[in-house]
């Protein structure tokens, strides 16, 4: 088991420490890194298992809707993602997408929407997806082209979304579309679209280096009731950003989980790999690299759990979450790369733990805002008080 001394930091309460220990024990007994060839089935099974274990209750808000508490506990979500990522990248993905995919409903849904969707998400009985990105609108949300026009008591949705996690297996999608109340990002709205709605199809399944369900979506005269809109017309950008603010810090936590597993593997390799009448750990070059890896993890963890703690205190954490996401994902990439190097040829053998981690971590530097976008956010927040 990875070093858990960080749980004694003042960011955490006893309930967080108990949660981390209980989940680690559960994951040891119930989560495997071997998922077979059918990633869709593996992901569906993980969602059901996480729901049955009660862990998905932490991904939604409101005890009346299956949630663990009245609001999402950011520190709990981060600890869950870190722990699951240490055991299995796909298990972390399954948990994270239940939260991100339903987060807009937790934050902006009506009572009927929350009761209908969140209860099933928390139980692992419905799979959620978050459909924001488009072929020409990733980080630049204002460039969104997917459009929804009002038609009586309905909206008619046309356009495409891409890079949509859980695409093809989700039971419902939170979709963002241009409704035209104002130019740019101020003219977007959010909608819940059930799988199987006429006019909605999976246009393409996308294969990536760390396999998980991913797809391009197409909407062609897709009619949805106005009652499935989230928030007021034109509030879609606010809905999206508030949802991402909750879960962006948890991306940093997932990166921590990957990095901690890589350090564990590297330490074990260092003390068991025989080399030149000793072991790898005897060499100062190895010791120096291990020290750098441990320091990179702790520095990222401090930023991550500072952001999570601040958000749980009701603070706005735009800058802090960006710092955490940027630092944790970049540091994790370096830590895992060092672990692969320490394993030598074995480090690039397919399905070895460090090889899996090398594939798992790469996407984290891109999704929910690439590192370069996080740098822009941090700089903007620093300059804001000086620019009036």
C-alpha cells in the first residue's frame, strides 16, 4: 500500500481518513487491473460495482437523491479518485464520469430532474456522460457550433460533439448547445438527452492509448422537451464551468494516484533488481531519482488538497484548482516516466503496471483543460485585481 502519511495533514478530518482506508480495502478485494478485451462491459461492471459498494453516493449531491451528503465533498471525491487510480485507471474513470456526467444536474437540476437521474447514478443503475467538446470547440467553448432552437414546448438539437467519455454506453448525456441569447459563451444552454432519443446517434467510437468508452455524437433534428433544460436559457456556460470547478481538482487527485502507484512499483524494483553485485537501490543515481519522484508527488498533493479543502469551505478555487491540475498531471507524467526508465526493457512490455500507468496518465494533461489552458487561467486570475 502506498504511503498514507499525507492523510494526517490538517486538510482532512477523521471521516476522510476512514473513507480512504475503507475504499482501499474494498478496491483491493473488488478491483482488478485486468479488464479483458471488452472495455465497455468492464466499465459497465465497474459502475454497477461502485454503486453497490456505496461509493458513487459521493459523486452526487443530496441525500434525498442518493447522495452521501447535501453537497459534494470535494476532499472525499479526490481521495476516492486517488485511491481508485492507484488500483485501476478504468475504475477511476468509471467513478469520475458518474460525477462529471451528472454534476450539472446536482448543481442546476430541478427537483424532478435530480430525483429521476441522480438516484440512479448513485446506485450505479444509470451511466452518465458530459458532452461539451466539439471538433472545433474544445478549450474555446465560445466557438461551440452545436445548436438548439426552441420549438413550442421542445428544443430541436443539431450538431456534433466529440471526445465524449462514456459515449456509446451512457444512459443519458448532459449536452451543451448554442441557443443564441447572446454572442459567444453567453448564448449557450445545457440539456439532458437520453440515449435512444430519435435524432441522436453515436457517429463514431474513438480508440485511445488508455482504452475507455469514447465517442463522437451526432444530433440531427433531435427533439427534446424544454423540461430537460438545465438552468435558465443562456446559462449553459455557467453550468459547465461550475461543474468543471467541482471536478477539475479531482483530475489532479487521479494523477496523484497514478504517481503513487508508480513510486511504489519503482521502490520495489529498486530493492529487488540485482545489478553489479548489488541492487538498483544501492546506486546514488537511483536514490536521487526516487527522491525527486517523492518530492514531486508531495508538492502536487499539497496543491491538490489545498484546492479541495478551500472549495469545501465555500471558497472560489479557480486559480487553486488550475494550479493543482497543472502541477499534479505534469509531475505524475515525470514520475511515471522515471519509473518506466527504472524498469528498463520490462517497463515498456504491454500490460506491465508501469506501462499501463504510462498510457493512463497521458490524457490527464489534456482533458478538462490542457496544461496550457491552466497556465492561462492562473495568469488571468493573477492579473485580474490589477486590471480593474
